[in-house]
């Protein structure tokens, strides 16, 4: 009897110890696995706290970091998603479909602005032995003021196209052109707002590509731009352009003129319209205020060299010398150098293309205003075009007749259904094209005749 009692005691102790240590080591393994899983996003929590829930049981252990940014509806939206994942997982465990599998959930949080955050939630399931069963991701973008998700706001077609172009360039530069992107809305939804730009997750979340906000400033919504405090691109005020509406760019060369530039700006301002001015740097000193005013009302300032130089007659060094002098003067007066350059006389050759680090812009409708000095003739040339959609109209800031023609042309163009845009806007919205160095945007480009 005694012997049996002793034996049973020994057995019991042994069993309990075995169970306990077995349990203990499984629990320890699980804790280690969780710790390991949490490393990836540990440094990327922005200002969010994480609320950790570790639930160890043999059937369905899980370890979750919940977002806790202190905004009730935002924290809840993410928690709701996570809890859905958890419930699915636990339901399967109940049905004995995932015996002893474990669930891990963590998040990365990016703060794009005071009231804008991007969140990436990663969910992983592993077997009892630590083998990976599944990984999936979900992204969120929130406005903390409204407590609302704003991912849909990001899903515009124009942003999608722009991001595709950006990613294709990334692919060409970094991946040897291996991947070709034509983002659909599911793919674009892998983008989160981050500190420096839109962070796009590609290749099934294996790679992250940051698209700086300046590069997509025209494609994101005006609300978002405001929240991100983006108001200009290269000094040019960002305006709302309707990409579906016909558009035309008026351009005025050879100024600024102390006499006429302000008059042209008055007309543009009256009709809430803009134009592009290709200015000769040597003239900037005659009307620096008009130049700055032009930019303030959303017009674009391009370079037209310092002395109206024929760049095609210069060698590379000569071109560089002319342009560095030119840009210095623009920087002095405007605070930045122009991104566009119209070569005087439209004279552009291979050396000019290779040497200039500004976008080379020509025109498609020549009004010959300098020759005729006659408002009616200028107007007739413009009106005789079949369609002006996508056209760049060439005029000069130096003549009274040009001002008179502008006074009639601006309201006429608007009544014909055109919106007046800058050259950069025209290329970006009208042609859905990114400005490219080394290319001359001339008659052929704007008329589609190559
Ligand atoms: Ni000129």
C-alpha cells in the first residue's frame, strides 16, 4: 500500500513537472516568436503607443500589438480590423482546423503631418513548430481631426497614373526594368502617407518606394495638400486644373516689361487665369515686382537666357556660362531658378539638349505678334486654329497690340470652353506626361506630329 502510494505520488509529481515544463517551454517558445515578430516594426511607431495583448493557450495562442494613438475612432478602426482577424483565427481553432497555430499582429505607424497618419498592419500565422503559414497586410490612412479613413481620397486615377510612371522609373533605375507598373486601385491602396512622401509597398510588400510629396503634389487632393502644407511646386502656386477639360497655354516672351507685363497680369487676374512668361534675365531688373506678382497669381516663369542668346550657336561651355549667369539673376530676383527654358528663336540642337538642366519648351501656335503689331491679326491667327486643345500660343510682352489681343483672347478662349493653364500644367495634365530633361517640347510634341 505504502509503496503504491509513494509510486503514485512520484508519478503525479513527474507528470505535473513534465506537463508544467512542457507547457513552460511552449509558452517560452511562443513568447520568443512574438518578440522576434515585433522587431520589424518596433522602431516605426511614430508617436503611437502600442497596447500589447499576449494570450497563451495551447489551442490558439496569439500576440497582438494594437495601435494606441489616443484617437478613439482611429484606434478603434484598426482594432476592429485586427479583432476580425483574431476572431477568424479563434473560430478555426474552435473547429480544430488550426491545432496549436499561433497568430501575430503588429503595426507600423507613420506621421505625415500633425493630423495625418499612415498605418500598416501585418498579420502572420505560424504552426506550432514555427513554420510560416500566412502573411498579410492592410494599410490605413487617417485624418486625426475627423477621425476618418482617407485612403479613398488617395485613390484618384490621376494619382494612380502618376504613381505608375514614378514606379516604372524606379524599376528602370533600380531593378533593371524588371517590373512594370500599371497600378490598379488595389495596388495603390498599398500606399501610406509617411513623413517624406507616399510610401508605396510593391512586390507583395517586399519593397517600399517613397514618392516625395512634391512629385505628386498636383495629383493629390487639395485637402490633402493643405494638410501637408504643400502650396507650391518650384515656386509655382499649385492650382486646381480639371484634366478632363480642354486646355491651352498662353506664353509671353522677352519680358518682363515695365510697361506691359502688369497689364497682361491684370487681364489674367480678371479672368482667374494664368500664363507662362519666358523672361530675359537682363530685363528682370526693369520689372521685378511684376515678375513676383506673376508667380503669386499662379503664373509660371520660365527662362529665356540672359541676352536672348542663340544657344544653338554656342558650345557646351558657352551654354553653361550663359545659363548659370541667367539662373543666378532669376535666383536673385525670384528666389529660385526657373524649371523651364525656352531657347530664343526656338533654336535647339543636340548640344543644347544635352547641356541644359532645364526643361526645353517651344510652342505650337505662332501669333507673329512681333511682326504684325496688330491685335486683330494676332486674334485671327489664334481663331483660325481648328482646335486649340493642348496648344502653346506664342506672344511677346513687349507690345501694346499684344496686350489688346490678350484682352480679347482670354475671355474668348474661356467662352470656347478652354481653361488657361501654365506650360507645366499643360504637359502634366493635358498630356499626362512628366517633364523630361534633354527633350525639346516643340511643335511636334504639342501637335502630336512627330
Ligand atoms: Ni524671344
